[in-house]
C-alpha cells in the first residue's frame, strides 16, 4: 500500500502508531472508529483539524493533521493520542509499541527490541538491504521524501548496523 496515494493531507504533522501484532482482523473497526474521530477532531477552544490516515502492512497507523491553516495544538495532539490508545485497548492492540520494525526475506513484518535488532544483525538475518520502517517522521512531507519502508542503509537504523557489524 502506498502512503502517498492513501493520505489526502499532503502537508502537516504526522504520527505513526505501531503494533507488533497484525491488526488485519480489526481493519474495518479501526476504519470506522478512526474515521469518526477524524471527522470531529478538535479540542476545547480549537477549530477542527483536517485529518487523513492510512494503515500500512497491518502493523502501522499513519495519521496526518493539516497544520497549513491553523496550527495543531497540544490539546489536539493529546486528543489524538488518547483516542488511539483507547481504541487499541478496546480492540486488544498495543499501538504504543516502540519496537524496531523490519521485513524478512519472505515479506513478513517483525517488531523487535533494539537489543534483538542488534542480535539479528550479528546473526546475519538483518542486512544493509533489509527493509525497515522509519516510524519517527513528524512531518508528512518528510515521510513522502525520505520514505517509510526503506533499506536499512538509508535509515537511522543504520547506525545500529554500523555499531554491530
């Protein structure tokens, strides 16, 4: 799935929520709940935020808020965080996962701790060409230009590779 074609907001703040467990069985419910939230995304004394989102690989929610007209306030961001965490709790999904995510040779997505990521580099399972997911973007423009799924050698994860390999 291409983030570029799925996200309607092309400029603004970006949040990535990830989960080690696939949320494929919850796609429809996530679509319904998140769609309803974004239609009414606002906070006390702040105008509505124009939002857009997509699911990637059934492990990532990428949500964008357009800050071109009105800045997105801390209250708006807090409301989004609270909503996603609560939605995850309702569905049994931990969207606060801070794992490092990569794709194995068969195309399966894995989330592992930093220590396990380094161990997999030492074991040769993760190489410079391994696809990794850069979940730290805070601007959608950066996500479009720098990429979300990229080879390890083109991502900040590469510093871990160089330290271990």
